[in-house]
C-alpha cells in the first residue's frame, strides 16, 4: 500500500496559495478510486483546512512541520508535540537579546491559538493580516509573551536572513529543540521556526507509516523544510520551481506548482 504526501505552498498550491480546480478534481477522482493521499505543511489547520476544504481527505494531515497531526475525519489532534517551559524561556531570552519578535503558538483545551507582542517588519504584518483576512485566524496581542497562558508548541520568526542567523546558530546548542530555516517563497525574508525536537515532517511521515502500514511513501516538495520529509520517504519528487538543494535530493523533478505538477503526475502514475 502506497501513500502520496505533498507539501502545500510552492508545491501543491499555485502562486496565489490556492488549490486549483483542476488539481482538486484530479485528486478527488483518484482518492475516490482508492489512492491514499494527504498533505504536510508548515501551516496550521486554520489556513490549511480552508485551502484543502475542497478535497475529500480521509487521512491525517501533518501541520506546522510535524508539531501537530490533525485528523480531518474525527476533527482531533492525535499528535501534539509541546515545548517544555524551560526551553520556551530560553527562546524568549534569545529573542530579547537579538531584538527579534515571534508569533508564538499555544495549545489549550479549546484548541490552538497564536500570540505576539510586536509586529516589527512588513513581512510579519503581511503574515498577520493575510491570515486574519483570508482565513479568519485569531491572534492575541500580548504585553508579554511570557505571561500568555497555554502550552507552547511553536515559534515562528519572520525577518531577514542576517537578523535570524544568530538565533539559528544559538539554538542547536539547546537540547530538545528542533528548527527549520528557509526563505519565504512569497517574499524576500526568511522563516525560522522552532519546536520540539520530536517534531518534524519526517516524524509525521513515520507516524503515518506506522499507523496505517504503508509500505511505500512518495513525497512531493519544493523548499528546504521538505528535506526532512524527503529523508523519511521512499520516493522523493521535487516540483520544477523547487530549491536547488531539494532538487539535488529528489528522485525526479516534475512540473511546477503553477502547472498542477503534483496532480498531473499523480494522474499519470495512478491512471486517473
């Protein structure tokens, strides 16, 4: 039994971060025929769920680079990786010393929410405004992130590569934390995402393999945060617009995200 799993932004989605009708029609037809398909993304379910609403997904989705796994059938999170409080304190102390500002994601009984204290650049403002306007996501503006209640699961820093590099260099010395560091495909800044070391797209793919007994997994990606997923997959496929580092690890390069590359490839190999 084979699982096909795709990244979203820059891979399955078009340049407007949308799933085209053509891709949705192809995927739904193949899923109805029995193809096992799901997604792995850095997004939360607030935005990913709306983007994927037109797909008849029957398998859990890997969210926030593996921090969460969401089951769209039962509407539950079977996997949640939390950051210990002492690690949260280290990250916030580094933030202060480096003059950075993150979005901080937390889990409570009523679900996940996001807090921030300052929007220090246009990329952060755009990130916040798009998710409020387009996906109706709720953000909490806090005086101090240290005082926000809830279990922290994720930090997202958006800034220039030069400003984020000292944080990236410091965090590998902190046991128990993992990170992804990659350019924003929609802008000029970079993302630095910090989470539990138990979380990754790789660990999410591994969980799906064990949970459902998949013998073969084919993964589709475009950016550096997909390298982890490629490491766990049996077949690695990059879209033609992918980062060169990812293409170097791919078994095959297919059409671009703007050409319905993933869906067209699946239609070909699954005879849809």
